[in-house]
C-alpha cells in the first residue's frame, strides 16, 4: 500500500496533536500557539484518539495505538512514531488511510557505532577480559583481527547502511542484504536479496540483523539460519526481538556452533529478571539502547516538529512509511496530510 | 646515537642465532641449514651471548638482555626484539655498537582495533551493561556518540598513526602528538609536539598513550596531566606501564575527574592478584594483549627471518632502532650488520 495524502490542518483553530506517553516529556515548546498539544496514556488513548488531528507516538514501546485504533469515523490522519520500527502500529493502522511517519535518520549513526563496538568487543574478547579482572586474574590471550573479516548486514535501510559503512571503515568486507537485489549501489556495489541470505551466511564472520520487523523477517534467524552460519561466527541483533527464534539462538550458542551473540532487542522487553537468557554463555544482552545516545530525545522531538511544520505548510511529510512493506522506502510517495480544523 | 653497521655474516660457518626464550617456540625452520640456532633463558643468557652473532629477543618481557649484556669483547652485533618497544634493552645496549631492530609494523593495526574497541566500549558503557546483565537487571541508559568527539593520540609512530587513522574513520577528530611538530602530514595535517600536550589535553575526549617509553615519556601522565584533561575524559594506555603515574590515575578516577580509563600495560606485569588496581571503579585492565591477534607469533618469526635474509645478503636491515631516541625513526640510517663467521 502506497502512502496517501493525510488531511492537512486547514481550519481556524490550531490542530490537535495527541502525544502518547505516561507523562509529558518531549520538548514541544516549538509548537506553542500553533498546536493544541494533549497527552494520553495507554488507558486514555482510545477515548482521545477520535478528536486528535495527529498522534505522536512518543512511548514507542507501547502497543496501545494498535489496540486503540478506531475502526472508522474520527481518528488522526497522521501518526508519527519516535522510533525507526513501526511494527507496533501494524497491521491495524495499515488497514486505515492514516499516514505513518517514523524517526528514520535519528538512530543510524549511533546504532552503527554500537554495532561496531560490539563487533570489536567480541573480536577482542573484552567480556572475558573484564570477567578475569573481577577475578584479579592476568590471563593473556590471542584475539581476533577485525580487518579482513566478512560481515552480512541484513537490512538495507539507513541503519543497515550506516552499520555497513562503519564496518567497512574498519576493514570489514560487508554484504548488505535487502528485500530485493539492487546492483550499482555507490557504497555497497550489489545489495543482495534476502532470498540469497542462505548463500551468504556460510562465509560471514559477523551476521548483523538491522531489518524492519515484518511478516517476511519475523523468525528469520532460526535453527536453519544458525546452522548455515560459519562455525564460530558471531550474531548481533539490533532490529527486533522477534527476528530471532531465541531458543534456536541459545541452542546454537550452547552447542558451540556460534562464537558469540549480542542481543540489544528481545522477544520480551524488559527481559524479566528470572529469564534464563541472562546467563547463556557467550550471549551479551543490552536493554534496547543501541541507538539512544545523549540528546536522542531532543533529536526525536525536533524531527517531529520539522514534520509538523511541513504538515501545516501543506508540504510533503518526511519519512512516510510504506504501510504494506512496514518501513520507509527509498522512493516514498510524498504524502501531504491535510487535517481539517476539527475532528476527521 | 644513529645506528651503525653491525657485522654481517661472512664466515664459512652459518651464523649463530641465539634465541632468548624459556623454551624453543618461534618457528624458525626457514633458517634450517643457514643458521645455527640455539636457545637461552635468563640464567644461561650471559654465558651464551659472547658466542652469538645475532640475538633474537623472543621473550620480550624479560630484562635479561640488559642485565647480561657483555661490557666488551665478544657479543652479538645484531639484536632483534619481537616487540615494538625496546625499553627493556636500554640504556645498556645503547652504549655498545650493537644494532637493534624491532617488530615495527606487526602490532599497528591490531592495536588500532583494540583501542578503537575500547573507545567504543567506553562510549557505549558496555562494561556496566554487562555488569547489569550479571545482576539480571534491565537498565536502559543514554550513551555517548563517538563521531564528533576529539582524541589526542600520543605517539606518532606507526602504532599511533594506525590508532589515529582508525579513530578518524569512526568520525573522531584526532590530534597526533610526536616528539617534534611536523606540518604537512598527509593524514594528520600538523603532528603536534609533545611540548604542546598541555594545550591539547583540555579539549580531548579521549587521550591515548601509544608512545615509546623513553626518559622523555616516562611518567608523562601524572597528576598535572590528568588535572588538565577535560572533565569526564577517558584515558587509554597501550604503551608501557611506566608512562603513567598509576597512583595519580587512580586519584583522577576516584575523584571523578576522569570518566574512565583502560590500561593494557602496567608498571608491574603480570599485575599481582592482590593489587588494589583490579578494583578501581572506572578502570578497565587487560593483560598486555592489545596487539596480540591470532597469528602474531608467526608474523614475528617471519619478520625476523626476513631481516635475517637481508643480514646474510648484506642488505640494510629493516626497523633499525635509534638507540638514543629509543625507537625507529621515519628516516633511519640503514644498518648493514656483517657478522663474521665467529664470535665478535
């Protein structure tokens, strides 16, 4: 489904912007006098949605929008989520004519740094070195070179590209994997098709998942995929927890098939304290923070305000999500939301 | 002192190569039939040195060479150390006419990767994340961007240059600091003089010591230096332990002046199990392994054999150390050792 033009604000009163968050946190002072900003939490969202012109999903960890989305009648014409992934909005919102925009761009370089740090940390075995430090043990080991190794980065959007670019700067040969094969990419040459993943896994030292979560990518990393990976390869997931069949990853680590793995995203977040995952040997867990560098919330708020300005001016919104694919494509159809001065 | 020509092998018998190590470990099979290879440990070194034409310091953690070096008479004309630093050979060997060569080149890229990994790990706070993992605690935090930060890399030899290059590839602005100022460097623009270090420290987010240990650099990082650093800056030492006044570093960490530090080298190695350093908050300790990637010993042996071949052929040796400065300069005087077919 290609994006359509959402209603743009044309009425006499300022447009109503509803923000999904437990407490008013984003700095939207730039909207003062130009928008009527209200907040809702998961419990009040359904009641407030019908009178909103636009919805800012600030608490992007919530499934409330999908579950509260009105089946018809009054509802916002534009939903912006302060996240790269839109999986928590789908499929319900895809069935309506709402325009969805996302935080494309904010997380690219931070996540690329995080992933490169994980790759280097795993190559240099920092985790065990610091375990030995706790034991006051001086244990010299030989570690891996990163330059000259090979990575497969699954996800050819801006996050995957930034990861690939940063790994290449460290001397890693990178295969970028998208939905379809594309030749002539100025940075990556041929972007490989997801259908070719099976042929790429056996030669990759590092397999990085940076894909959007869609029906096509859910459970992509299962026993079959781990079984195809090079013995001793390392796996990194900064996409979504449900890209991975976690039990299969654990089995691949426990069997020694994989050299290690790092998960910044998990099927259940926050991971409960009694989860056995915390203690799987060779598994590094971080709390969904790979893209969240100091100032990220300011960047997210600025990004929304920029799109708000475009909306009010009748200009095409940035970062319009293809609701069928579940992410922003490189050649989006510009969508110009035109919220009327009242409930839609 | 500029290098002089050491004696090259000209006699009828193969030259005698003495290897300092507790057990015969380097793969020198390439020398079969072309050299008479013998091994010595610290206790037998003094007795064997007078009859050796060349000495390979394979155990570069030993001070035995300096302490066993003959005051005169028979001794090797060429000493090769399988390390980048030659501080364990000086000053005793500098007073003789021996030619010293080192392992320049082998460690550059591995150490650059290690340091970049440490910088990213400190920026992304991996250490605390993995502590939280041990506690089964999901603790989201905001972390630092690396791109856009500033680093001062002290040491403008190939290791410092490789570190600077790799950090620049990650978007870090790098000031490289050498003994003297040099302008027009193709990669770093102006290489700053050590005398200017005081003016560089206040603006550096990352201060990396990659200098050779010489009288000029010993104790360079003391209370005064840490006091000049930017509050919250991070310090990394992959040079030698004695570059740092360790007590001053500990004080700078405990006062909160520094954001963190990583030491791969220490004043005492191995660090004793009862050292309080193991438990200093914000201090990451690794056991002098930053350059030791898989295959490093093979690389070191190949490098010695290559120089041996040059020695026998009467060609200038590679990586001749300026014994006065304590490292290989960029414009070395070629030294052609000519060991006679017998004790020198």
